[in-house]
């Protein structure tokens, strides 16, 4: 029975089905390749962005260390002024602060 089916052209139907499945597999394979390429590209872009962000963070860390050193030196100078008892310098600092606040108030008030 099977031989008669194969003799009557059953193999052509099998070949058509197999060819159709092969084409579908190739189509799905091409889609998968496209998705893998997109994912690979995205991964590379993420890696580049991470390296760039790390570089910026290290530069920001160096800037903060520099600012910390400057601030500690300034605080040391202010302590030395306080210990020396230079009341005129403190008066100038207070007057300067009031002047800055007054100018900010004027600018904001009359804008």
C-alpha cells in the first residue's frame, strides 16, 4: 500500500511540504539573525556608554577631591583669622555677605 502511494506521486507532495518547511525555517533564521545583529549592536552601544560614563565619573571624582582640598585650605585660613582675632576682617566678610544678599533681593524683586 505504501509503495503504491509513493508510486502515484506521494513523494512530490512530501517534497513540496519539505520545501515549504525549509523556506519557512530560512525565513525564521533570517529574522533571528536580524534580531541578533540588533541585540549585538545595542550591547556594543551600551558598553561604549558605560565606558564614557565611567570616564566622566572618574573626572568628577577628581574635581571633587580638588574642591575638597580648596575648601579645607579655605577653612584653615578662616580658622587662622578667627584665632588671630582680626575683627575688621570678620566685619568686612559680614558686610560683603549682606551686600550680596541685598543685591540678590534687588534683582529678584525688580525683575
